[in-house]
């Protein structure tokens, strides 16, 4: 299966996934451009998108089983950690 995002070299896609460092840099650059405080930007990572996706699914009314399937989680305890700061917190 081809990667969803890949590097571009001289205007041409390269058939491999982005490196972890590249994803981290892109996320932090995006947070800076979005106007986040520099102290907050340091907490952003590629993993932030995974957390945000789980929280967005919860806020849109998806049940925990659907979120677990979408994110590949096998443990509701692990999912609970992802969702603990969601606006719509079903765990509180």
C-alpha cells in the first residue's frame, strides 16, 4: 500500500512515507503559522493529529467502538487517555 503522504523531490513524489522528523517539523510549522504561542508549539507532534482525530470523532457523536476501530485501538483504557481532554468528555 502506498503512503498517504510522501516526500516531494524536484516536484516529483518519492514512493516512501515521510520520516517521523519531517512530520514533527511540519506539524510544528503549522502550529506556528496558526498563531500558537511558542511555548505551546513545543508540545505539538505528529501524534497530536491522532489525538485530535479521536477527539473530533467523539465530539461528532461517534461511539467509542467506532473510534477504536478508526484509530486501531484495542483497549478502551488507552482510548480514554486520548479522549480525556475532549470538549465532549464521556469519561467524566
